[in-house]
C-alpha cells in the first residue's frame, strides 16, 4: 500500500494520494491551493494514475485544484451533499475577512463530474475499500475517510483521513459558515472516539497522529470525555 502527501503552498493543507501499490491507480484527497506541479511530480514518481478525487469537506483550501485535477483526467470528485454548494460557490464557506483576503472574486472552477458521499457508505475506488463517516462541525458536510492500513508505512490496522475534523492536539475551527461547536463535539463522540487506539490519523493540516495519542491528550476529546473540562481555542485555519 502506498500513502504519500505534502502540504499545499497556502494554509499548509495536506494533499494525499493513496494507492494499493506504486504503478497502480490511486485516489487524490484534498487537492488545495498551488498543488498541481507537486502533485504531478508525486504521481510521476510513483507512476500513479488518479481514479477519483475525494474531498473531506468543501473549504477552498481543500478543493481549489479539484477541477483541474479531475478535468485533466476525466475523473469524478466526491463530496458530501451538505458541502456540495461550496464547490459551486466557495465564498459561502468563508468569513468576511477571508473573502476579502481572496479579493472578493475567487479564481475557481467547479468540477464537471461530482458524486455525493453518503454516511456509512463504502467506496470501491482504485482497488481500495474506503468507508465514509459524516462528521459535521467544521462544516456541515465534513467527513472522515477510513480504510485498512495493512501494508502502509505505519502497518496499522486502520487509517483515517480526518480532514479538519481532528488534528494532532486540536480540531478544525467551528466559527465559519456551516460550522458548529456542538455538532463537532457530537462528531468527536460518535465518529472519532469509537475508533481503535492504533488507528493512524492523517489530518488536513499538520502531522499524522493516532487515536490513542489524541484520546490521551487532545483537549477536545478530553472535553467530550469530561464535559466539565475547559474549552481551549481551536486551531486556526481555513
């Protein structure tokens, strides 16, 4: 199994490719801002052929390059229906200051072929079996992607591409349009905490971690386990 990735030029958003082996088809996860050249180089290095793009949610820093990645290869982009409108108008997911940062009008194109993700569904793509968990809170359509990790560099039983639901030591912000702190805590309780401790988490920003490590030290998971705990400020990102 091959899992590789790199942080995008803007916002440090992690873009991943996942395949059964070098030289095979792959899925691309969260192609953000300024990733095209590095993604092409990574695909060429491992002789990979993208079969689909998976989006953990609809924020621009995770979706900016989805149209050119899909359009150049005639492949489908997958997103949860609650975030579907963000592919057509990403400004709907931004605060006023972030919209101003991008200059009001965003140089963005919607992908031609979009499929909607369903909670609990298993996708069979590029020889991989990928389970979808709807985990709203950062956005209404945030999801986790889970797949077997045997043969990966971590030799873990399970991998979890967590997007901006869970980071090492933190979570995604919940103050943007479509965000909800209470929904995030529910997602952490119902979708994250039940995962096995040795599940390797590949987040949308920052380094990989494990559920066991986060269960022991992540203040948000501790808040769910002990609702009387203090509420720290979430990691700031898009």
